[in-house]
């Protein structure tokens, strides 16, 4: 109402944190591990009302699907935005996936004299598979610290890790193997387009043959409304972005977060497992 009367709208421009990612990811370590590691260092409120700019040599080597995972979880450290500079991969993706009137765009780059609230640098070659423990996204430890913890359910999917590349990573580990008899593995492709492509490439068949339940595209049990709400005391390993108490519909369940590779490896073993044993 005030904006309509005055004709003005108050906006606060957030300060920017620059996060420089250098080096190359080791085998078995993925973009989800990168962002979990960063959130563990910065904290769930470490970037409150800030914009986060991800840059560095490592970003250029990441696929678009991998970049989406990192930007998706910027909000989990309180950020207003998780930005990456437009490059050739970005333009190629936009040209391939544009719809309707989305035929023109402007590539965004940082000003040469840009000022940052702070600059953080991380060497990716030193990062291991990461796990966020209940009931906070920033309770992050290397997977080896909780290796062997029994699990009841695994969720692979959501807006964070339900893209085609994520499904391929998980399917590669599950191919020719079976889900542990005491574990429910649920797979939820993020969109209809991804689902159809996964069917075409035989990825869905791999999941079904392994013993997984494949849901229709969407959020699945991540938001706790249907199709996979955990029972009291059950332990869930999820590729989602949040593990707050009650997040999946039951405040008496325990949710851990991981990459699709860690989730797939753990579904086979029936316990939290370092995926590097399978790659």
C-alpha cells in the first residue's frame, strides 16, 4: 500500500561474498559435496542478506547441472542469491533450452573494481564426500566420520539433485547391484523432461532393476507431503537441500544430506558409505 501511495519501493542492495573455487574435484566427489563443505564452513546464517558470487578455475570445469546444485543451496547459508559469471557453457545451455520469448539475454560479469564484503578461497582437491547431519544443514562432516551409520530410506532427487547428471551418477553405481533389503530407495526425477530422457537412456530401468521405487517427477517426499514420509525413528539419507526437524513430514525422523553418489552407495550397503569405494 505504501508503495502504491508513494510510487516508491524500498530495496536494500545486498553486499557480496566472493567464493573462489580452485583445483579439481577428486573421483567420487561432486558439486553437492562442494556446497555442503562451504555451508559447513560459513554456517547456516553466515551469508544472511548477502549475495554470493562463485568463481574460480573450478567453476569453469563444472557442468551446468553441477553449477545449479551449488547455486540452489546458496540460500541454505542465508544468501539472497548464488551467482556465477556467464561463460560459453552457460550460453550453450541457454541456446539449447530456451523457450518462448527467451531468445535474448545479457551476460552478467563482475565489475573490475567490484568490492566484496569478504573473499573466501577453497581448494577442491582436498575435499572429501560430505554429509550434513540432523537437524541442520551446516552440521557437515566428511562421510568417513559417520560411515557405517544404519539407514532406513534413501531419497535421490529434488530440485537440488534430481537432474539428469545426478541420476546418471547414481545409476552408474547402482547398475548391476541391488538395494539393501532393509532400505527403501526412492528416486524422484526433478522434471518431466528429465524423467523422459532418463527413460530413453535406460537410467530408470537401472533404478527399477536395483530395487528402487521411481516416483513421478516433482518434489517427492522432500517436503513431507506424500510418497515416502519416514516413520518414527527412521534414518533417511537424502540428496535434498534441507534436513530440518520435521522437514520430510515426521519430526521424529532423522535426515542426513549427501550427494547422489553417496546416496546410491549407501542404499546398496544399508549404511552411510563413502562412494569412492564404488568409483
